[in-house]
């Protein structure tokens, strides 16, 4: 059972692979329960939600179900097109690994067991609760957690000294790197039934993402009041489509004028398939610093950003004029509603 518990906590591990080989289950024979568990993992990873496993005396069958679900979840992630899903799933594994390590009653011993599974070279320090790791091995991680940075860590003679908490974080970073590097799985190696389910889940996640983002705009920005050209760009960006530079600049400057924060704007642009945070931050910061306004309708037309609907419903010269007019009409309608008398 100890091996099963370890494999459930760290389903990317070699021990987990050994368990799966021992179970000798074909992907075509995976239970519906395992598929549902896998879908739940992907959904939680996508929304950055918490995945809770009830560890109070689980049966052998329950543990095996969790272990089986993980490779199915990797197939789902590989076959789906939701924005940044591979990164999100890898981060899901990072968080789960770190929490499982630090919340264990014997954190240090469990860290050593996982380090052995990684075949990691380390040395237990003479100082209790510390380990020494080769600096070159440490620098191979992706540093997805700012706390993992070498700054403020004790480095000497090509070694880095880690306490149990830092060691757990380093191993979580290793888990992120291992899972991220193993994705995506080639589509030809994914069964057709899993591909079909992945497409279904994918469409549901896009709807979830749109609703989630729209909720953040309540009370600030109303997308239904966008002119047709901006609504088209906004919808494409939400869906994770690749926009041209002029399209991105036009949309970003328009949303800036409407009062969207830098954080929200970067979050929106993180859905781009070619998103690079440093580049996005540079261009978005420039819009705020230079107070760049959205281009007028003539410029939008020259850049090929007008849509057919523009000729039907837009009689304005600038996107902001359209938005403010719609907003004004909506406010007038609200204020003109008769007030019911209270007896």
C-alpha cells in the first residue's frame, strides 16, 4: 500500500509507472470513473482550482483509480486547444507535489524518497534537515516559483544548501519540468474515444473561460457595448486566436481607454498562442505610459480590422464614440423605468 500511496501523490513518478505496468490496463479498458477523474484534473488545472483527494483510509481500488486517471488527463491535455493548458496542467502538478510534500508528517523523508525516484544526486548535510544538491542540477529547473530562485540561498563549492521546505519546492519544480517536457503526446498515440472526449471538454472550457473573464468586467466594462470590430477582436483574443500586431495594439488601447487594468489586460493577452510575458508587459506598459488611444475607424479600416457588421450598425468615427453612445442609451433606459410606489 505504501507504494500505491506514493504513486497516487506523485503520479508522474517511476513508481507510479511500475504500478500501472503491474495493473496491466489497456487504455481502451479504462473505467468511466477514471475518465471522469481525469476530466476533473484537467478542469481544475485549467481554472487553477483545488483538486482535493480524500486521503482518509482510501481503498486499494480508489488509489489505483487516481493513478490511472493521470495518464488519461495527460492525453486530454495533449488533444485540447484551450489556451496555455500544458503550462496550467504542469503548474497543477507542481502545486499538488509541493503540497503533498510539505503537508506530510515526514516531509524530509518523503522528499528523499521522491528525490531517489528522480535519481537525483544529493547529500544529506551535517546540519539536520538540510540537503546539498549540485548547483548545475538545480539550475535545470524552470523556476516557475519565484521562491525557487538561487538568490538568498546558500551556495558554495558548486553546491546549493536546501532546507526541507526549499527541497520540497525544488522537487515540485522537477515535477513541473518532467510533466511539461512529456507533453504534448502525439495524437496518433491517443485512442479515438479519448480524442472525442477531449474535444467535448475543450469546448466546455472555452465557455467557462469566457464566462469567468466576463465576470471580472462586471461594473467596469460591458463587452456587449463594443463596436462590431472591437467585439470581433475581443472574442478572438478570448478564444486564444493569434491576432496581428495592429489588431493587438488596437484592442489593447481600446480596453485601456475603457479602464481595464494592466493585470487584466495581460491576463487577456496571455491566451495568445505565442504569448511571451516580458514582451506583452513591455507593449502594454507603453500604452499606459504614453496614454495611447485606440485608432479611429478610418485607421482600423486601413489595417483591415473592420468587419461586415461595421457597415450595418456603426455610424461613428471612433470605437469610443460607439461604446459611450451605447452606454448612454443603456443608462437612460435604466433611469427612465418608473419607480414603484411602496404602500
